[in-house]
């Protein structure tokens, strides 16, 4: 009876780890998709703004690049955190 209870506890702990690893992977995917959508919206708005005011193209381009860089930084941070969670839960560690 003792070994059956221990096996059930091990199985439950293993399932918790699997759910955590799945959550980390889903979180990384959501972060990447959200960043792509955000940068796409920035590019769309910048293109529309340049079409309306061609003389402000230089300023709009600079602000667009800076904003896209900030979004990429946040996305990279989110993906790294999700990878660290995955590695902390016993996922595959790159060699």
C-alpha cells in the first residue's frame, strides 16, 4: 500500500512539472505573438503617418525604431523568463 501511495505522489508531482513546463512554453509563445502584433501595428501606423505627412518621415521613422526596440526587449525578457522557468522545472538544459 505504501508503494502505491508513493507512486501516486510521484505521478502527481510529475504532472505538476509537466503543466508548469507547458505553461512556460505557452507563455513564451504568447509573448512572441504579442510582440509581433505590436510591432506590426507600429509599422502600420508609421506608414499611415508618413503617407499623411511626408515631411515628418524622419521623425516618425526614429520613433518607430525606438518603440519597436522597446517591444523586442520586453518580448526577449518574457521569453527568457519562460525558458528559465522551464529549466528550473527540470526541462532540457542546452549543452
